[in-house]
């Protein structure tokens, strides 16, 4: 070999971007380059002369490929973990003498810590994406940006201001209120008003998830945790909400055993997947909601008192519609216009119908109001909603009946001739009779003192002209 080359071979090795370790047939270190000194944190002087097997025995390295390369006489690869946690990939190659005996081993070392971290991050993001897709397909995921169901009157502004102040913090929030008041919408609104608005919003319906699956759904599981489990494991809903908000709807339905685990998450910010032992730190803000009386549930042993008091730090009690009647016409108008556009049916609500809305107590609250507006747009035979088109209970119905039949807002004259107006009145009359008889056509014909065949003929004629009677 050229003496000039031998003179500068060490500098040549030091210019490599990979670390290099050269050992003899007994795994004793003969040379390491500068890059390996940087990677390992040990000096050349400390390593030269030491056996790789001894360094492993001392616990400084956990893996050495030199002995296996020398034994097998072939390329061997491995991954070495240093005490610092750094991961190094090892590729060892044998050096033979003229007789074919292994006399040395040269090992190339690369730092793969960054690559491994990136792979872990990509794998985690893939898990989150798969969870979000799964939730979306099962209607478990809700957009945090859609708060159109929550229309607030001036009287509700103080309530919204309180919610806005709470949203700026990271404390758990407990939403209380009757069914249908808009607790899930309020949860989304809190998320959208918080610093986490651009992060995930995950809704967990505690009442609809199977009791046998809820633990793995919330906390995830490792591969092989139970029969039928995904081989690679699965991320839980709490982990999927990392950086954002996890909303526990109907938290009063959460099993007691899961309440304990949720309490640990609230206190320590960690989750443990089913089948795993290592806790994982997760930064997710908790919003919970229920229409249950949790104090009674605590007294009866159905709900953990420590979890209740942990959730009770910030409470928002959403009042029912009957206690904020000024919101009713605003919401009715919003939903009615929304569905009119969706179904391409330009319609109006009469003043008397609006009065009936305000007088009604709405036991189903916002959900009932929204559903009724959709029903009216779809089924109302007129282009104006009248009191007789409503089914709002006896008290309101009695008030509605007092409305003069000749009131001008009952009819829409524009663009209609006499025959269309008469057909419209006939349709309303038939529809009202059928509704009063709970859909019984024979009873409706007797009420109208009309032959059944005549009634069916009139219904068919009206339907030909676009009127829906039944």
C-alpha cells in the first residue's frame, strides 16, 4: 500500500459523516474516528484497547455487533442504545486475511435518534388520523366551529361572557342542563373560544359506548391486549384530543371503574393504555356535560365524589328555553330560514304562530324547536305557517283555536288565483281533521260528515296540484 496513503488514512476516516469503530479478532478496539467520539461521548483514548464485550458487560453499551461479525464472518447489523438514550445503528463488516480468517471488524455507526423520533411522531399522527376518520364515520366526531345552534339573546350575553372567561383557562368545565338545551353546542363554543381552538375537539358519548369497549375507546390499547384487538394497538379518544379538548357528554353514565381512571387523568394528566404499564402524558382539556343531578348520584354511590368535586371547579348551568323565552323567536327564525334554504321552500311564519312558539314550554328545548322548524318546512302545505299547522300541546292549542279564521295572515294571495286559495284551504281542513283523529281516515271522514271515497278523491286531486295532505 502506498505509504503516502497510510500516512493520511486516519484523516480520511475522520472526514466520514458516519462513526467508525475498528476492532481486532478479539473485539478489542483498534481505532475510532472523530465522528464516533461525538456520537458516543467517549474519547478515542478511553476506547482504544477496550473490548466491546467488556463495555457491554459494564452497561455502557447495550449492543455490540463485533463479536458476532467475527464469529460468523459476515455482515451483521444492530441498534445500540447509549445511556443517554441516543439510538445508533450499527453495521459491522469482517476483514479477512489471505487465508480467509477474520482478523478485524469495521463497524459503521449512524445516529438514528432523530429518524426514530420522526417515525414515532408520524405513527402517532397516523393513529390520531385513523381515530378521527373512525369517529367521523360513526358520527362520533363533531366540528368545533359549528355553533349555529346557540343563538344568544341580549339576556344570555352575561352567560356567554362567563363561558368566555372559563374558556381562556385549562380547568375542567361542567355543563349542566336539561336534555336538548345545547350542552354539546356550548362545549364546541367553549373550545372555539379557547387557545386550543385550532386543535382537535373530540366528543365522547358516555351513554352510547358499550360498557365492554368504553375503557379501550377512552384510553386506547396495546397490540394483543385482548382477543379481537388490533395487532398494532389503537390510540384512545383522550390521546386523540391531545392539544385540544375532549368532551364527555352524559358523564353521569360513565361506569364507576372508568371514573377512577378519568380522575387520575384530571389530576396527573396521564393515560395508560389497556394492556400497558407505562403512563403517557397527554395535554387535553376536559369539558363534561350531564342532565343528571350529580349530587344525588354521589349520595347514592353512582358517581365518585372526588371526581364530582374535581369537575365542579367551573360550572355552567344552561337554562331551559322556558326560562329564556326571548331566545325562542330568534332561534325559530334562524332554524326556519336555514331549512327553507336547504329544501328550497321560501316560507314565512305567521304572527300568531310566533306567539304560540313563545307560549309553549318546549320540554325538548332547542332540539325540539329545531326539529319542529324542519318538520314545518318539509310538511306544511302552505307557504305560511299558521297555528293549526302546529302541535304544541293542549294549552297552546286552545289559545290557537281562538284565532279568527278571517285574519289576513292566514292567506298568501300573491301569485295565486281563487282556485289555488280554495285548494289551500281545503288541504288545511282535511289535514286538521286527519290530525285530530290521529291519522284514522274513517274517523276523519265521519268528523267531516263526508263519504270516505269522496275524501280520498279530494286528497288525490290536491296531491296532483302539489299539496301534501297525509
